[in-house]
C-alpha cells in the first residue's frame, strides 16, 4: 500500500530577530548568496528582507511593513463585515417571508 505523506506547502515565518541578524550580516558586506549558503533562507528571500528593511527605514520608496500589516488587517475586517452583512440580509429575508404568512 502506497500512502502519500502530506508535506506542508509553506514553512512558518522566520522570527523578526533572525531576519534582523541576516540583514545586519548583509549590511556588513556579505552577499545574499553567501548568507543563503550558510543559513536556511534563499538568496532571493534575503534580498527581499533587505529591500523591505530599506523601505521601513525610509531609505527607499514603497509600502512599509506596518502599512502592509494594517492593510491585511483591514482586508480581514472588511471580509468579516461583508459576511456579517450577508447573514443579516438572509435573516431579514427569512423573517420578512415568515411574517408575511
């Protein structure tokens, strides 16, 4: 019998302290490729962290991490409000049908 093992598609996020240490090493002159060979994140992931750190510190244009987090929170809240509105719309329709009988 051949059972398939379910492999997670993503790994947990790296802790902020870990990211900060990798960014500090990159700022000290080490290349993302060198760091990727020594540590787990890929070179592209490290480059992404470096670019986001520049944006967050005001050294580059772009959406800050705080703004991204707020946008994600607002999108979740918006989705929840839409769901609640849909439930209320269905409940209202149900009660209108029941009271008109």
